[in-house]
C-alpha cells in the first residue's frame, strides 16, 4: 500500500510526462504543418515581379551582353597601278602588297535599351537586334607578307591603312553573311533564360521580343 507522499510524487511525475508528450506532439504538428506551408506557399505576383526585376537588373548593369565571338584571318593581294586620266593603266607603275589581317569579332546585345515585363511566372523581355560589338585585330600576325614596290608608284602608309579598312569591311560582311548575329540572338536568349531560371526557379517562362532594326 503506497503512502500519501509516494502517491503525490507519482502523480507529479505523470503530470510532467503528460506535458512533455503533449509538447512533443504539438512540435511535430507544427513542424509538419510548417513544411507543408512553405512547400505550397505561392508568393504574391507583386513579389514575383520584384524578384524578376531584380534579376533583370543584373543584365542591364552590364550595358552590353556579348553573346558570341569569332576569329578570322584574311590573306589577299592588293595591287595598285597609276592610270592615264583614268583612261588606261600605266603598267610600268604597278605595285602590289600581300597582306594578312587577323582579328576577333564579338557580337552582342545592347542591354541599356532592354525592357522587361512580368505576370506571375511569365516574363517577357524586349531587346534591340544584336550588333557587332567590337572588331579587334591580332597585331601579332597582322601585317605585310610580301611587298612589290615601285619607285614610280611607291607604297605609302595611307595605302596600308586603306588595305586594313578593306579587311575590316570584308570580315564584318562575311560574319553577317555567316549568321553571326543569329548566333548572338540565340546565345542572348539562352543566357537570360538561364539566369532567370537559376535565380527564380524552373517554373518561370521567358519570352523574347526582338525589335525591328
């Protein structure tokens, strides 16, 4: 037979144990409920729009988004001859230069004129057409390969300058004909889409509008 003091002690222990069990159960319920809440939480459209705008701001800060680059090398012969009042050539005045011009073309998009709108997880980006950002010569291999000078019609510095300008023109025309700007457009869309999805999630859909040149 338990005395009154022992009975009181046992009741106290049981009461504390009950509170512990209840606390554990409440904590478990709250934990599960919190996990379900955050998994199913869908922030308001305003928050999504603000997040998309913040991500887009990273691109705008770059001013230019370089999409693709292309190396080239032009080797050609550039002859020159004096004429008699543009009526016929004077063959004894002929000279020529074999010239090599190498460089790198870069094409990209002007992000300063880029615009974005969002509706929930749908993002629309408006951009100007891609353009050639730079055309940088490789001076390590660019230069005269062979020179056939003529004392009656010597080769001048301005002649070489003209050859270089012609090479730049040819390199850019060939790049445009070869689809360099199309590659830059495709790469820009890929880069922008990747950034949005990496920062905001795969559920975001990005559409592009390319303005007329």
